[in-house]
C-alpha cells in the first residue's frame, strides 16, 4: 500500500487556486483567514505566490479546495462516468478522493463502491502512478491548457483496488466551482496481468470475505468515437 504523501502540485499553485476558489464563492480574505486560523496577510501572500504554505497548511488547503459535484453540470459529468460501459472513474485532482466510477470499474475491486466513494484512493497508487504524480507540475498539468498525461504502470493486484499492468491516461477537468477533477482510463492492458487479475477477483468473490465493487484513482475522457476505460 502506498504511503507517499501527495505532493505533486507546486505549493504556490494552491495559493493561486485559493484565489479562484474565493472569487467564485465571494469569500473575502479575512473570512477565509478566520476559517483557516491564519492572518489575512498570510492568505494574501499565499495567493500572490510570495509565501509557501507549510505541510499542515497544504493539507488544510487541499481539503478546502477538494472537488465537489455541486452543480447540475458536474453531476451530469459524474452520471456519464457511472453509466460508462468501460472501466473509468472520476477523482478530485488534489486529494484523489473518488467522486464517481463505472460498474465495470467497480467489478475490478474487492469492496463495493459505497466503501470507496468519498475516500482518497491515493493509498492504492503504484510506484509508476506516484512517479507520474510527482511530475505533473513539470508537465504543465496546472497550467491553463493542461495536456493529457499517458504513462505505463505495473500491476498491483493484491489489494482491495486492483491495478493491472497497463498504459494509462489522465485528463484534468475544471468543475463549475473552479475546482479540478481527473478522469482516468486504461488505454491497453498486458494480457497476462488481465488474466491474473480476473483469477484474483474470482478467488475473492468465492471467499466469505470477498465482495465485488470499488475503483482506483486516476482517469481520462476520450473522444466520442473511442471507448472510456481505466486502469
């Protein structure tokens, strides 16, 4: 199980995201400072990039800025994911909190979706996923026109959320409240790993403790002519 902290985003990016968050919600700096138990000057310096939040402050900011499906448009996006015919899921880009997943994705897991939605899936990340996450800032992920990220990951099937050896793609999407979500898909899967994962799931399903369901973290949306999948 992965225990690496989520540190992909340049800490100054959190401050810039905070300014957008305030503007969309019409929250004044002083009110936000009271919420976070800091001074207004600290909030101002975060937003201008002059001050880097401490690790504890970064955790608080990630929680505050985490993606939520508040609008009809956001819920429609989640509905597309939950009705997709291929394995796919939607997570908060900052916290990896699961927002939605397809039935095909749920079948890849040993626990039901109800046990995973609302929880961070970062703990299930493979080394390759951690490495990709750490390179997001350099790849321009937090810029105005972030590119889709494609990478290969190894397998990790001895856990509640199975990850197959596969080629993955991440796409960053901005929600109506200014927060960001991430869609994850699997572009291709190693045949041997797919067979092994199926065997593991069958064994789990036959066990008194085994329950199908769930999802993993990372995602991407394809053009209408191509299938939506995941890792």
